[in-house]
């Protein structure tokens, strides 16, 4: 299990000036290529919940992160309890982006007023979260989501941030690192190149100094080229993996009237489920 491996990693953080890859810290060779295929948005709705479990049992998905504030979280938690060999983390959620399907915070609203929009739900965009909420409120909500997942019987193995709400602003990113440190959990980190593009080039080094565990590389969905099919995109990505530990994330969903009514990206989600579960290539 991931949690067992991590306990050993935290005792062997490299000395200053050294930067072995996570793959090397796990005992692999410097040239080995390891891949995490994470399923984001698990528990968002019934279609995502069913597809996530199918992808983990019958496909290539190796872990998933659960959206605690969403209505189908209790069912996702039940699946996690009944399948303790599967790795589930928390998809820390601070936004509610869909037009017709919304959710609110787990925390008492009086404690996180900046996370609630005039309609009583979480804000639709990351920019609105950063404009109205504080990093402290974001951390309060993040803690509440991790604690609710643990209380529901999920052996939480890692955390990441829905829509990057805790990663795209340095103030919120500091709270993100604090969360991972507090719960002793591995976390998703963007690539060094992307952090530098946003003027945050020192964040991965800061996380390493804190003893946190995170993959060497992260594949971002926006890397799909114009005119490239989703299948061709993922095949290109898989063929080009670099030595070290790479995380890529997909959003799996079964085809249903529910997903068509809730998620604007439903067609892509259905296709990613198919590709990573039943496509022979």
C-alpha cells in the first residue's frame, strides 16, 4: 500500500544539495519509469463513482481521489471501505463549477464565508475563490474534507486539489503544503516547468525541504495538441514518459443521462473511461 511505502520515504529525505528522484527513493533505478494513473472527481456523481471503481478493478487506473462535498461521496466511501486494497485520496474541493449541478462546503459556512457564493454554493471558478476567500479558510475546508473522509472509513493515501484551487496562488499553495504535512500525506505537485511559468519556481524545493512526498512529473490535460484525438494524445504521452515517477490524471465516467446533465465535459470523461479500461492499445 502507498501509505506503507511513504513511511519509509519520509525517513530518507535527501540531504541538502542532493535531489534523487522519487523513483530512486522508492528503491528503483534512476532510469526506471513509473506511472501513477489517478482518477479525479471520484464520487462527483453516480456515473463517475461507477466508472472509477470499474477503472481500478478492470482497467489501468491505479488510484483515485474523492470529492468529499459531493452527494455521491457516501457511496464512494462505501466502495473504499469494502475494497481496502485500492488507494483512495481526497480531491480537495473548493469550487463547484457546473451550471446545473452544485455543492457547498463541508465546514460550517460561518467558518468559511469566503468560499460560499451568493447562491449558497462554492464559487464556480478558481479566480473567484482566490478573490473572496482566504488561505486560512481554504485550509479549514481542506482539513474538514480529509477528516470526513477518514471518519467515513477511507484509508486516505494522498491529496490533490480540484481545478488546482490550492496550487495556482502562492498563498493558497502554502496552505496546501501545510495540509499535506499535517496529515503526513503525499500530494500532487505540478511540474517544475509549470511552476516557473507561474513565477513559483521554488515551490517543489520548499515541499522537499518539508519532507513531503510528490511525483517527479505531472501530465497536464491541456498538453493535448490541436486536432489530436484523445486516444492519440494519451498514447503519445505514454510513449514519452521520462525516468522517474510520473502522475497523470483522468476523469472517468460511464455514459448516462446523469453525466450528460451534470458535466459539460461528459463526452471526454466517457472516452477516458473507455480508453483506460477497455481499449486494447
